[in-house]
C-alpha cells in the first residue's frame, strides 16, 4: 500500500501592527510562495457582504474568519510564524509608513494594540510554531525569514 501524499503546507504570519508582517511576506513572495494577507481577505469579504468598512464590522469579520482556522488545520499542515517587535519599534514604523491609518499619537497606538489584543491576536502569537524577532534592519528580518523558510521547507520534505 502506498503512503498518502503529504499535505500541503500553509504558512500563516501573525503579529501586532507594525511588527513586519508585510516585509516577512515579501520574502515568501520572492521565493514563489503564495501569500494571502488577512486584512485584504477581510476587506474583500466586507465588500462581498456590502458592509461598511467600520472598525466594528471589520473586527467581527476578522473573528469569523479566524474561527475557520480549524478547518485549515484539518486540510493542510499549518505552520504559524509570529513576527515580534517592541512597542517602540512598531510605533516608529507605523509613523514612518505615512498611511492614513497610522496612529495619531501614543494613545491612539495603544488603542489599536488593545483592539487587536481584544480579538485574540495575543493567543495566535503565543501559540505560534515559530517566532522571528524584528528589532533590527529590514535586511536582518529578511535574512531571518529566508533562514526560517529553508528550515520549514526542508522539514516538510523529510
């Protein structure tokens, strides 16, 4: 009897706002690994349901989509990677981005963090299979991600 074909691996990147999830994802894209950004998925679902883009609506959709994570784990080998950075580093990055949703100040930044924590991001980060620190340069994070991807993808083959 032949052994079953190995399940495909899905890499999930989690982290607080400004931790470096997009940069970490760019390393995956450069290796030809498909990337799905949860924020994009949530906004697309909101458009599909004809919901206004309010914090409440997007937050509820995020919770609903995260519940589906169990379904993902039944079908695929899921490896969760947490990107971690200090509050100070994340605040500075979010300020430098210049996006419209950047924090207006420290209190606004803390409110956003608390909103994320309120919908369960801390549990996802705490239970991640791997953690990558992002306190240094962009190149340092990219190097750490490339090394981690090599390890994860080699493990899959063995």
